C-alpha cells in the first residue's frame, strides 16, 4: 500500500513538478500524492482520503494558512507528520511552525533532492510512531485482559469475612496479594459438614497468567475432592493424580490442607511440600506444625501423602502462609524468614484471627521497605474459639 502525502500549496505548478519528480515512486505505488490549495481544503481531504502519512504544506495561503493548519492537524491527527515549506531565511515562521508540531521544514525554491530525503525521513518517523501506537494499544488490551483475569481470580477465592458469621466456635481470616496483576497463590475454606471445617493454602510455581490458570484448576480440584469428606492425605493424593494426568511441564503446586473438628479443636492435616504453618498459642508461645511427608502436587505420579493431627486449645490460632511471606526481601536483600515470623507472632497471643493476619502483613511490609514484591503473599489465620 503506498504512503500518502498531502501537498498543500496555492501554486498550481507545484503539482506538475512533484508528480514529474516522483513519477517512478508513483508508478511503483510506493508513494501517492494528494493536493490541496489551502488549509481548509486540506482538512477536508484529510477527513475523506483515508490514512495520510505526511502533510507537506506552505505557510502563506488564502482561506487558511499553514500555521493554522498545523494546529488543527496536531489536535486531530497526532500520528501524522508535517513538513513546512517556507521562504529561505523566514526563521520566525519556521520556528513558529516547529513549535506548533511541524516535524521538519524545507525552503523555497524547493530542492527536490532535499525534498525526497525529507519525505523519506518523515515517513520513517511515521512508521515508528504508528508501530509505537500499535504497541501501546496492544499493551492496553493486555492490561484490560489482565484486569478481567484479576477480577475473576479474586472471585475464585472466598472474600467474605467473617467467613461464617453465624458460627462462634471458630474464626477465620485470609488475604492474598499477588506480586503481579494476577498470581499463583490461593486459599480456600468450606464446611465439610456441621462440625468439620476444611481449609487450604497453596502456592503454584511461577507467577502471572500460567500460574493463575494452574491455581484455578488446583483450587477447584481441592474443593471438589474435599467436600466429599475424604481424609486430607486422600484428598492430596487424588488431586495430585489428576494434575499429573494433565501434566504441564514445569508447573506444580505446594499445598497445606487441613480439617478442623470444631467440637474438639483437633486439626487433621496433610502437607504437599508446603511451608509448615505456625501454631500461635493463646499464651503467646509459637510452635511449628509437625512435619509430614508429601511431595508438591502435579509433579510425581503415584506420590503418597501422610496425615497427622495437632491440637488447638481455646483461643489458639493456626497461621498458614506461603513463601512470599517468609522470603519477602528488603532493599539489602535480607529475607524476612520464619524465625522473624515467629517473633512477630509471639506478642499476638489472644488476638483475633483478623488482627493476627493484619499485624503480620503490616510488619512484613515495613521490613520490605520500598523493595518490589517478588512473590505472591498469602496468609490464612484460623482460631478455635469453643
């Protein structure tokens, strides 16, 4: 498709001179010239002749001069490049034209070799600007899609707190903050029956869209399996087999899955390669949950998972987190660490689940200072309150 150049000048001989000088380019359809005798006519042709790349315009013309035309072009056609034609030595008008957005200028009498070079330079600039504009449009489209994906992801994990307003025998609060627009962490909770609360926290390898898709699949499988009332180890084993059957190279998920007996405070749980959660006793002591065997999910077909139990006392809180918390780094490169997490939790004995979560998140943020968040951060706090 030829580049279109609009020539605006009230001298009738200029059209013949230009079409003769660029006859080869016109014949080969590299260039297409459109002519107007003043600025007003030029604006009409800009609106009716499709996409114009360059406007070559004189300054002094009847009806609408070239400087007024430049102002209109910059307001309506920001990607178009303008080249001003002025008398030799007319620096006042040339400077005014450049200030109004002209890309370049040539002087009269026109040197057609110079004109050819100037048009070529202008067309290359137009191409670069159009490519940059197209890139911006694509980026905006991607951002819109990511925003939709973020809202979908937020709708996947439960956001209603208090989690179960009608229950006073336990309290649960959770938060998830992706490192990017969308992430690979997740949490979930649901009642298996009247006396058993299932809860889980997971961390998918990587970040961004692939991790978010794998996160959605993993969370859905865990909930669908857990609601059947199977034991935590059987739940992880089944989900692992399904994920392995649909294996995605390099994608897997670490996962802690537990079930609280709301009558006794006993938590039965299994761990698929996830950080061991912390037990914050009401009195302020902090313990690490017992270690149980189990690989991350989606990596090894036939993997077995162990299960064990822990006992929560009245007012004790179980704090489950992803490594975005423990590995949060400050500007010096120091990591927050699990020891520092335990120190933060110690004075929070007896606090509500929400208060514990908010205090931990605030301390992590202060520790990281202004360092960019490198990984998704997820926290879940569960308090037994019989």
